[in-house]
C-alpha cells in the first residue's frame, strides 16, 4: 500500500491513499509501479509546476486566491489533473496524488469534501459483498446475517460453475433482496446461455461478466439477456464510459474513483451517467477510511441510484491508518470534518511504513 503525505508551505498537511494492490492481478497498476510513477514522474512534475494556488488554465477562482474561492478542492484537483495528464495511465497513482492535494486544500479551508460537493445527507446506503463460498448452505447463512445487519443489497461473486445454484438458492431464501452478481470478467461471450439462465432471478444487475477490454462482447450480452449488465473494471475513464454507452454495453455503471483517476474524474462519470439516465453506484478497492470517506461523500450525489460498496470496518490484521466506518443498518455516515476523510493515525502510519521517500521542491529525493 502506498500513502502520500503533502506538506504545504504553511505546514498544512494532506494525505492520499493509493488503491493499487500488491500484485498486478486486478489491474495493470500495482503498489510497486505506483510508488515508482509517483516518485519519478507525478510528484516531480507537480513540484515543478509552480504554486498549487494558481492553477494553470485559470477560470477556477480569483487569481491568487483560488484555494479559498468557491469549492476549495476544484482548483487544486484541476491543477493535479493537468500535471498528471502528461503521464499516461496509472490512474490509481494519480488519484492518490489528487487526494493528498485536495485533502490539504480542504483542511486549509476547514471544509469537508461532502460539504463542497453539496451533499446534504448525513448517511449513504451501502451494500454488502460476499465472496465465492464453499457451499450454497454456508452462503445462504452468510447472507442471512447480512440481511439481519440491515443490508438491502447483497452482491455475490460468481464464476462459471458457481452461479445459478448459489444465486437461485439466495433468491428463494430472500425474495425481496436486491441481489447482484459480480463475475469480475470470468465469463466469455460463448457463455451467454449460462447468463441467460439467471434472467428469472430478478438480479439488480450482473457486474462485469466479460473481461474489461471486451465492450463489444458486453454489448452482445446486454442485448441477449434480461438482467441489466453493469460495467466495473471496464470503466477506467470518461472516454471508456462514452464508448460503452455508445455501444450499448451496459445499463448500469460502477465507478471506482481510484480507477478513473480520482474524485474529479468520478464526479464527471457521475454527471455523464446522470445525463444518460444510467444507474450508477460507487465501488471501492481494498481501501481504508480515507479513500472510503471520499467514496462515501461522492456516493451522496444524486446520480448514485444504487447502494455502493461502502461498508467499512478493520481490513488489515496489522492495522490501518484510518479505519473506515462500518455500516449501521445498511447505512454509512458521511465524513463531515475538514478534509477528504479523518486524519490518519500517525503512529500507525509510522509503524506500518516499510519505505519512506521525501521529495522536495526541486523534484529530487532529499531523503530515502
Ligand atoms: Mg466488481
């Protein structure tokens, strides 16, 4: 896990959490690549790009004081986006950099992200997620506990051979549950007959049935089955979303801010989905309470029409800098304090740090 800490000239701090996993199994990006691209390409560019308070392109607020003008996170986020655009890909690293800079801007302004996004609600509905189980009976028991905890939506991971039987049993046991399946790209276009057999189960959607690159295949599946198709891993940018919508590849979208490059990009995805009348929900990576707070604030926007993967709680045995709040009755609270989320526990951050690099204004490592 890679964390960023920015210290502004006046001592204000901001933190960013990179969602990249230890291995490149979920996405091309992984923690070691994020570390390198941040250290060697993104942070040096940001440091060399001038005063964060005067974003290139202007138009974001009065000259010299854009940090305080209007929504205090937008100008710094736009600045980071412009600088980051010189580097291709690496959205999770870019999202972490944006988060750290935006966190500092919000702390300086004494505002929460939710406040700046115009989120009036104090809590957002979360869904539960269940992995591939050993037996159908154990799965039904697990979901029963989640229903008792108050979750109205449960998402079940599926793959060829673990689909119709577990989902059918869940539907029989929980007729009114918002039941959703996530295939993580495990099927192929030839499997459409298998997917068609799920049509009677009234699933909210089937998420990412085919591999991320196969938008044409998703369009074919979407046209061949009744269950709405949701895209998750495929949605890596606004451009990809536009392609998917133009092809008719999905009726539902899951946006993960880390995967599209950050909060501002996720907000653009939200606007596009809202314009297109496409159902949207907020996904998440294996994130702690900082990123999860940003996701929860975003999920309070009106275009997020379905419960998101926002439930928290401790995630790592060795501890984490910010523990994400657990859902109560299926709802998670919106962070209202200054910043993107609660400040991290410095002692935990220090104890967990295996490697630390400081980058100064010249863009060169001062201490490694
Ligand atoms: Mg998914």
